[in-house]
C-alpha cells in the first residue's frame, strides 16, 4: 500500500497544475494568487513516514501518480530520502542540499517551476526539522533509511 492524495488544482488564470501549499504562494507561471491553499507539506511528510514504516524508505518500489498531490508526494519522498541519507553521514547544509536537488531535476521548458520548488522544499525541510528536532530516534531512523536507500537504489546520491 502506498500513500495517495486526492488533491488536484489548476490555476484558474493559466491552467498550470501546481500546489498553492500555503497562503501567498502564487502561480509560478502567471503570478495569479489563489484564495485557496492546500497543506501539501503535511500530507507529503505523513506519506514519507508511512512509506518508511512499510518499505523502510520514503520512496516506494513502485508508485502510481494519480493526482497532482501524488506528484508532490513522490518528489517529497525522494527529496526526504536523500536528505536523511546525507543526515546519517553528518551535518547537512540545507540551502546547498536544495540547490543540488533542484539542479538534478529536469525543469526543461518550465524553468519557472524552479523558484516554486525551491520555496516548497525549503518549507518542507523546515517543517520536517521542526517535527524531528531533538528526537534521538530520528538519527537512528535516518541511518536505517540510508541503509535501505543504499541497498535498493543504484542512484547517485553523492554528487
Ligand atoms: Zn497561472
């Protein structure tokens, strides 16, 4: 079982699918500011913990994207897996980590999404840290997830 979201949204002005994950997040493409927001970050963090509980890592072996929310969940799970992988090795420079992650993602043709995701990932990490800070079990969990990531992926997580 994987965690899924029913959240879908399109900018009423230009039709872009993106998550207004908190108040003040404007459409990355046309700048329209929506009235509604959706707490995508809480949903994504819950999904990560749920997957770690079931699969040993946040990114499931297979994941079907059925909604816009699912797209954010999968990206967030990959992101947090890499983050705890680095965390298990030592201190992580968050800004630098986010930039490396963004550089690896392919935004070709929609470069306007880079700033949107930079803000999203930065908030995601902040929330994740607030939840897990000072919790010694977090480092143990990070180490376990790191081992699992190492075992189950040939991806280059070091560069
Ligand atoms: Zn728009």
